[in-house]
C-alpha cells in the first residue's frame, strides 16, 4: 500500500517557504559502493515506503569501474516502478581549489552529490582526527577551519556544476565530527555558502543518517532561499525513506 504523502516545512523557491516532500529520498546507497543491497531491492523498499522519487548516490572516484553497470541497473529498475529514479554519485572535494575526485565518465549521471569528508588544506587532506589534533595544539582555530571548509565547499560546487546538476551532501558535518559547534560558522560564511548554492542551482541534502545540517543551518539556508531535499543516506534498503531527524528539524 502506498503511504500517504508526508511533508515538513523546508526550503523552496527564493523568498518562500514550502513543504519539504518526505516522499522523496535524494541520497541512497547500493551494493555497488557503500551500501549493502542491490538496486532492485532498494527500489522495492522505496515503493513499500510510499516514495515517489529516489536518487542513487553511491560513492565514486577516479578508479571507479562499475559506473556503466550501476547506471544500467537503475535504468532497468525504471521499467518496474512508477517512481522517478535518478542516477548520481557522491564525490569528494580533495583540494582547496575545489578539485573533485571525479569518476572518468560523467555522461551517464543525472547529478553529482558533493561531499567533504576530509579538509583540503594546501597539499594535504586532513581527516577528522588531524583536524582535532591541530585544534588541540593551537595550530589553527575553529573559525579558520570553518572558513577553509566553506571555501572548499563553495569551490567544489562551482566546479561540479559545470558538468551535471549538483547536490551538497551533509554540509559542514566535518565540523561536528571534529567536535566543533557549527555556531563557529558565521552568518557571513553561511551567506557565502547559500549564495553559491543559488548560483550553481545546488540543492542541499538534509541527511537522516548524518543528522546534518544542524537545525540552525537548515533554518539559515531556508531563509536564504536555498532548496533543501530529504536524504536518508541509507546503506540498507530498510533505511530508505525513514525520517526521524528530518521531522525534528
């Protein structure tokens, strides 16, 4: 049985507030990469959850060899459901100038989901532990980390949007993982991020799995006219379209 359409208040067109459609899941994984289940199994679970649209966003990079098989699996699944199914991949920003670890072929993609799991700084990629260590040693400040993270994110979105439509995955979650309250991100920095999202047509994922972005950041992006979309970031089919954090946000 198809579930009744649900919604919560979220971001929409510039200057407006509209319902965030909880029958859409903008970021799920499969067994091709970070997930555990086949495309067909995920689609069946999404159907049972009453979803109307699903974006597959498995993690990919320069060494990815399964992109054609992945896209073919999604295309085959379109014949077995009335849901809208989109082919995307999650890619990492790996340099301060926004350089992305892109797979070799983007022609089969409907979208790129841009993420930062390690802070690009000079020629280094600082993981969460390294960021914490530098903060603890006084080698940097939370304000500088926030500035570097937002700058790399903005440049990554600008670069990604040259190729296909873009989504921003779990924005600024690196700060939370490093033990930094996102209050360290000034309104001006959030304004820069919002402006980049609007200029590039980027939609921002509200991630159920990562509890990101924070309610504060969700509200500020919404008020700045950024489009927000629900994203389970599900690794297992049973997690697709399951919303708890989004309702609280």
